[in-house]
C-alpha cells in the first residue's frame, strides 16, 4: 500500500459516460471506455437544487468513468459527491459507496480503510452509476483530500445547451452556400438583392465590451447561436453581448438607396457598416430594415451586428426558457432569419397594404412610398397568370381594383392573383417596380339554424380544423433548416385533411405564410408571449389581468403592431390570437379593442384557453386529452365557440427522440403501443365531432410534431417518422367535414 500523504488531489472535472447499460465489469480499471461520450462535470438538469451543470443529462440511468493520476497516496481521502437520485461509486473496480435518495448540494463522504486501500500510485479509476426516479436529476463526484477540499469551478459546459443527436434530412444537407437562399419577402419582391446568409465571424463578450479585436470562430447565419446548424451551440447570458461580422462588396449607384434587411433578430441589436451605426432595433420576432446608403463605400464593406438577449426578462420570447423542460424549450439568441441587402430607386415602395372583398371581387391597395420625393403616379396591375384582368393608377393613397368574375381564395381553391406596382415620376420615368400577389376572400361569422355562431369564408360556413404548430426544429430550433423543410410540414398537414394551422407563440419567416397562401391553409396567428402573467382561471367569471408597466405594455403593442403590419396581406391568416393561457395577459380589453379596430377584416380570439374577457369574436377552451367545452349560452352566446387545444397524445419512437429518457411525455400518459395511441387519437376526433354538433366551430389538436421532451406530435421531432400516415389521418378526419 502506498502511504497516504498528499495534501491535495488535482481536480479532474470531466467524465466519459453512456446512458445505455454497458457490458459487465464497466467499473473495472482495465475497461475500455474510449468509445464513451465525453462530458464536462457535472451532469444533470440545471433546475436541480445545488447543481452546477456542465452537461445536460435527462435519461433514467447514467454510467460514468474518469481517471486520476496520483504520484503518491492521499491524506484523508474523501468522496465529494452530489447525487440525485441513487448512486453506486467504484474506485479501481471496488464498490466504495452505495447511496440512496438524493442530496441538494455536494456532500463529503469519508472513505473507510478498505476503500482507501484501493488507491494506488499511478492511474486510479473512479466509476459511478446514477439512477433517477423523481423530478431532480444530477450527478457529480470527485476524489479529494479532506484536508484540502477544492472549490469547484463554474463548469465550462454551463454555456452549452442540451446537444441532441437528432437532425432532420434537410439539416444534414445545409451548407454555407445553400443556407436559406430564397427571396425572403414574396409579397413585395424586387430583382436587385443580395443574400448575406452564410458564415459570419462571431464573438461573445461582456455587455460593456467594445467591438472585439479577436473573434471566437464562425457562425452560420441564419441559424441561432444555440442551434446545431449554427455550428456553435452556446448559450448567451444576460451579462453578455453577441457580435457578428462579415464583409460584402457593393457598387454604389447614383439616385439609389440601399436597404439592409433583417428578417428576425433575437432580441436587441445595433448594426454598424464600416464602423458607422446605421440603426438599432428591439423585438425578436419580426422583420426590420436600415437605410445604409450613406455608410457604404464602393467595393469592400464591413458589417458588424451587436446583440443582447435577456431570455425570461420582460421581453417577448414565446416558448424559450433558460432551463428547458416540459412545454418550454431551448433559448434562441441572435440572428435567426435571413439577412439581405436590396437596392431601390431614390423613391421606392416601402410597404403595401392589401385588403379584399369577395362579394365585390375587389382588391384594395394602399402604397407607402419612401425616399426623395412623392411619386406622381402609382399604377397597380392585376394578372391572372399571364392575363391582365385589372389596372388602376392614381396618387397611391388608395387604389381599388375590381376583378371581373373573380376567382375566390379558399382552402379548396387557393387562387392567387399576381400584382405589379409601379411608381412613376413627373416625366413618366419609373422610380420603382415591385411584384406582389393577393387572394380575394372575406372572413366572417354567422349564426347557424340553432343560433350558434360559426366561422365563414366568402359567406359560406367553414369548420376550422387544424393542429397546434410550434414551428421548432431539433437542428435549427426556431429556424427551419430550409424552405423545403418548412414546406414539408404544411404539405403533410394538408394531405392529412387539416384546413387550418394554429401558429403557436411564434412568427414564422414570411415564406411560411406564402406557402400557406398558395397551398390553401387557414392560419390562426398567435402573438408571441412574455412578461408577467396573472393566475390562469380558464373561462371562469371575473378574470384578472397581470399588472404591466406602461413602457413594457407599449413594447408589447409595438411588437404586436409589427406582426400585424408584416402579415396582414396574407389571405391565409384569418384569426389573430393576442394571448394564450394567460401567458403575459394584461390590459385584455384594451388589447382586444385595439386588435378589432386595427384589422376589422379578420376575427379576434382574445385569449386562447386563457382568462376570457368579452372582447373580440371567439371564446376558446383548452382541454387535455379529451376535448370538451363548458357551454354557457348567457356568457358565450355572442361569441364563436372553439376548443383551442386538446389531444396531445404521446407516442415514443425509438431513435427519434430529443433525449432517450423517461422524461418524454404526452397528455394522459403514454400508450403501451401504436394501436393504443391510434385508438386514443380516434376517440378524441369522435368527441370533437360530437362537440361540433353542439355548437363548437373549431378544434385545434396538439400537435404537428414532437418538440424536445414533448412527444405528442403527429410526426417525430426530426420529421423522419409519421406516426399515423397522412391518408389515414384524412379518413379519420372525415367525421369533421361538412
């Protein structure tokens, strides 16, 4: 035996581990663990009390090994350990501790004489098996001297989000050359544009730091800092700033403007061109632009973007949280949609406002012009394919075009007309030319023969039937891996017999709504949530609102207006949903009345499943797993009644899970097999059909795909397995059809 006389043991703060049971003698000193994963200590769930998580661990069991190099023995050897739950600890193949229950912080466990005798000069192997069975989850262990217990450092891995092995087939094909190359704004399209997606330099600094002199590496735009496809997978903390840098070439032209466009940046940003600040923006979910003309130079230019992101502060952040679990997902920071440049004339179309009237065959168009001078003439031409069907020209304040024998837009016939808008000067010269489109349709409501209010489209009653759609991806997080991937989800839902999508707590890239427009998919659009919330009382009388400061409420309204302004021309969007389940719900009547006045062409579902106030058009109840509704003619007689969420039946598909653990869940518990899963789904649809006969006008099934630990999707998170085929779903859904 080597005498124990060392006063300290060098800290080994990393492990090798597996989550599937290894072969026997895995704890032995001669066992080959070279194929095991490497991890920073400790391992577990960041929400566990006393945990310092370097690597996220969610499975039921974990097996871990690490080696110590000792030049001599150890004086007073002890085990420094935090375990949640049960743990067995081995030293050089010998069981030295068998621990029950859990701890809430690190504990010292003295080694008995036999355990201490297992130490030897040279390589020593510490091996641990931990099994969790309750909510907390964490394991870490260190061999130390009781006379010199080290202060454990903040683990380097705490900057890492959970790194799942899941990836979509589209994500596997992403490169810097093909990352989101499509034109990002289909309803106001110009030919002269430059895509700035691709590899950018990036760096993370303290909030008070100046522009970095050295950069940390490359980040693939438009994927977030935390995403697999971005290539970094690092969390951004509230005391840090994220910087981006790239070069681009530009040839300046006379009498022109250059706009720098960001489709979405989370959350606050400032952009610099050649060292000159060209603008700031706050809000993580909608597009914005800076006029960078004066900062440009011929040839090479430098673009730098600085970003701050306070996830879980007042800012609107949707499903993002610092410690993802349950229905809450990984935070997203930085640029997460396309960045692009476009050249315009000195006077140009800044925005279009379109509305339609199905009964009259009208397309109404208001053109916002910006730049040097007001155009003398605004001309709008409507095409049906190659055929010109309407044309009007005036000063642009309001143009009304009547399309003879108009083809109306609907899910069964999603007809779109092409628009060409031309701005002209005093001498007839063309100042700007853009391309757009419109679908002629009218959204409304009317009573049926039993007196229940129903949704209408073009004057005809229509039952809204669709999934809750989170729009998250295992490889891109908030950012779909590609336009093709995003389109895949919509096509699947269409083929499965849905006519509507509830876009849940997220604003998608504008191309998403373009695809819904052309494929014929109705959309309920949620506002992104955040901030303080009141108690959730469902549809009980006398609801309460959260108390929001004036400045935070104004920011909420600014972002809400930005969403409505960005998306209002899309015929697919038929319902606005300002609040969900009381999340951030405040000043409800004021917000509802604003929404009704801002866009009278659509209906308003003021609080999906949330605290109901009599404003807008819809009363919405959430019920899991079976759909139901608390009918009350006195309270709800003047509102369209809907089941805004139900179902959520989970089904685990091995090798297609965000994490292979018992933490995966669905509403009502998990079925024993696929047949039971299908029976539960069919039963829910039959119950919804019965509710429809009693006055329910819409149903929203949870949900399109699995998302992280939620396995209640119709598809797996990686979209590689469809749990019930689309054609079979369509047959099941026939009971909901007119």
